[in-house]
C-alpha cells in the first residue's frame, strides 16, 4: 500500500500538478474503492492548504471532504 500511495501521489501532485486536497481525495477513493463524484473533486480546487505556514493542510482538508462525502447526512 505504501508503494501505491507514493506512486500515485507522485503522479497526481508532481506530474499532474493536482493540489494536496484533491490528491488525497483521489487516493482515498481509489484505496477504499469508493467512487467520488467529479464535482466533489472539483470543489477541492481552492483548498491548497498552507501546511508550510502552520495553517490547515490540504491533506487534512481532502481527508475531511472524503469522510464527509461517504456519510449520508
């Protein structure tokens, strides 16, 4: 699993220039085999996070979006 995540993050984040939040959403949906609607992934475009500035990180934002999208309110 670690190799898969490392490879996918490299592809999505570094090669395709997809931000942390969307990369996290995509990886989690693939790992858990749960389809995420395209508009959910698109809604994370503005969530770049600011981990280097000690602000909320895109990894956390993407994870919270994933959790929220799989539970029915």
